[in-house]
């Protein structure tokens, strides 16, 4: 019987993560909770601490693998389950180290997937037979990481795989797990859990406290392009410069505000650490309220964001934008954005170029119902019949069976 859940991260544990991973729910259900992070091992001690580091509950940070190994020896493995984020397929090298040590110490682990960005996999057929999956691996024998993950998952298998969307199958460490419904469990995108737990009265109270009203503003989904800590930890340069990007995005906002008569409000990215609001021309910047802001907005401006889930859930119009600097950067998700635009049947406005007078009519689009439902099935709440269960409730049901 599982009495304790130990969450293991290769990232810092931030304020938002406490609720995202359902910690209050698991405590109410009687589980003991521990939070471990190997972020400094993953990034060789060079990881940048985020502004919104979680401090209200003890988080154990390991900077040496020997300390992690020693800690594992003290765990009661019969009553404990490890939930590891991100999944092995998304974090192979460090992920194999973490999982191997847990299994060698007699422990059990579950994989927990990253939330989804749009991927052009809507119509891709999932290999659903052992023969098709075998042929897939034979075609990819030169992909060493893929084959290592496959072999590793046979030697040190997970107890459960909690996958956040149907389209995520491409990142399974072991594609044969598609054939095992007892192991592969579809949970929700993190945004969908927030959607399920929304409180209409509280939402309106938040809106009122920010001096906003329904359909009375446009929301911009900030992606912290100038200083995203994940990119810095990976040794990547910022995709844009504040001077150029800032001017172009302010010009875009000015243009939209003049055309619509509505103010643009900034929904700050969880990694946002701006010194002031000058990058966005002194506009209102709001942290940790993306769902509410999108819900009551007139339309949403975005380049590529996991929060597009909310746009689909609330059936909102959106304006896709890019800039020359974004297009020229190596790490930016250009292909994902192009695939999204193709899927929605809309165009992407380039804020580095002259903005068209018919911008609102040409670029502000809403997904039709069939595509909206398809998006939700693939990227938000998978293909489960029961869409009213939160991820934590699904995980709890699974753990009760152990």
C-alpha cells in the first residue's frame, strides 16, 4: 500500500508547482509528500534560481549524486512511490540516472509528462500493434538515444506512465507501452486541471480587483523571451533583444489598441522576472492569472504557448504573431507555430514588418468547433471518456491499486 509520494524533479520547484502537481489533494487523501530536486546535478551546479521559488514546504535539493543515493537507502520502498518529472523520453540522460538509482535501491517510479505545445501530429497514426512498433524501431536503429531509452525501460520499467495528452505518444521512452493500458494512463494538461477547478465568483473577483471587465481588453501571453531561465540553464542565448523586440511588440500593441479601442493586458509567463513594465510600454502586467485573463478577454495575442489550451477551452479568438528575431533564432519553435496556423487555417502576422490596416479581420481567428474538439482530445484532456477527473484524482486511483 502506498502511503508516501516523493516527487522528483530535474528543475527547481516553484510556487505554481505545489498546486499543479496536486500536492494539497494528495495530503487530504492521507499521503505523505516529499519533494526532491536534482536540478543542480542536471545542470552541473549552474542552474539559475527562479524568482518564484517555492518556500512554504521543505524541498530537498541534491547537488551530489551520492547524497541522492544515500537518501534512497533510507526510504521505505514498500510504502513509497516516486513520481518523476519530466518523463524519461523528455529527459533521457539525467532521467536514466535518476530512475536507475531508484530501481537499484528497490524503489518504484512513475513517469509524469511535460504539458503539450502544439505538434503537427493530429492525423498521425499511432503504431498500435507489436509488429508496427517493431518496424518503427528497426527504421530508427541509428537513433542511439531512442534505443537506449527503449532498452532502459525494459531493464528499469516504470510502474505507471502519466501522459498529459494523446499526441505525447511520440515522446514515450518505450513505444510498446502504447499496448499496455494498465501502465499507460492519460491525465490532463495542467491547464485543464485549473479549468476543472475554476470558481466563477472568484474569477469575477479577480477581474474586478484588476480593474477589468469581460470582453473589455485584449490579453497578450508573455513568453519571457528576453530572459527565460530554462534557456539560460541550457546555455542558450535569449532569442530576442529587449531593444528590438520591445519596440516591435509595443508598436503591435499600439496598433491593436488604436484599431479596437481596447487595452492590451500582459499575462506574465511563470518565468517572467521583469524589473519593470517598460518592455511593454507600461501596460498592466499580471502574474499567475492567465486562465482568468483569457476567459474574459476579447481575444488573445500569442506566438506559441501551452496556454493555447485555455483559448480552446473558452473558445476564444487569437492572433498569432512572430518577429524577425524570433524567426532567426535556432531554439524558437517556428515549425510548431506554422503547424498551428495551418491547423487553425489562419495566418501569422510579423510584427517586424508594416502592419496591415485589416489586421483584425485578416489575422484574428477562432478555431471552428471540429478543430477545437480535436485540439482538446489530442493536447488537453486526451481521449478519456470521463473528462471531469483531475490529474491528481486519476493518479490517486492508480496508486490505490498498488
